C-alpha cells in the first residue's frame, strides 16, 4: 500500500537564525514547501531576503497575517482584515503565489469558527485569496524534542496530510532532516500542492464547509 503524500508548510518566519537551515535541508532533499510568513517580518530587509531566497528556490510564499496577534475570528475592530491581510499582501509583492495563499492564525493549531471573522472572510473574497488550513500540527513550537514522533504518527495516519512546522528559533528544526528521512523510509512521498480538504476558499470563492470556520454573526458584537 502506498504511503502518505505529505505537504510541508512552515509558519511564522522568516527568521535569520533558522530559516536558512530549513532551506538547506529542503534543498538537500529536493523538497518544496510553502512558507506562510508574517508580514511585519518582511519589512526587515534581512528577513525579506530570506523569503526571496525561498521563493527563488521554488518554495511558495503565503500570507500569515501582519502581526500574528491572534485568530481573526476573535477580532472586533473594524478594518482589521485590511490591516492584517491587505498590508501583508502588499508587502509580499512579487513573492506572492498566483493563488494568493493565506493561512489564518489558529491559536495553537486549533480549527474552528475562530479562524475568520465575517470581515476577514469578505476581504478574502474581494482580494481573491486562497485560504489554507492544515491537518497535522505536532506542536514543534512548544516541544522542540518531542514533536517528530507526533508529526510522524499524524502524517502516517492520513493519505494527504498537510503538516505545519515553524521556522522559528528554539531548537525544534534540528530534528527536521532526521524526521523527513524517517517519513521517506516509511514510504511517504512529498508534494507541494494542497488538497481540497484544507481549503476554505479558492481564489476568493468559498469551498465546502467555509461557514464552520467563520465567527457566527450573533457573536460579532461580543468581546474577544
């Protein structure tokens, strides 16, 4: 039986301390991933150069909000979608993927109606964004040594896992090469595209189940 086809993604970078290492590992293994970057980091010239390197090496670059301040479904301030998403899209410029990829902030990898506010949903539709979620979140950001075993189990339990890792300092990515080797040895393969199951919108058009990831209108007036 064929092993899983794994889509790799990295959130919250770029970071000079670790993103070059991640890119080196991926290059050595001939793998392509998607980097969902934080917009304010691209405003720094050195960090932007890392995103430019990733793009030049064939990785896709996506929007992961400007500030990563929290799930957009918990925001009540008018204009937050343009401030978080629009500003990042503008900063991405020519680095953006043709599908205009955007990954919402999950708040610890959670899925649910907290991912998008109605304002954010409407902004994504108007801007033609493709909203990408995930199906495997091993918690590398808070468990630098334990995440590979969880990631391996999560990936092997699915046919098309979309794995979220983080190119952040902290030591977790020192296990990346060994982890990728373990997946390959177990029969896994890697692909860059995203399965329909993790898409909430495609180029601004709603996908099945979108409403389950948008804060209900009756909650919009409540405090976060």
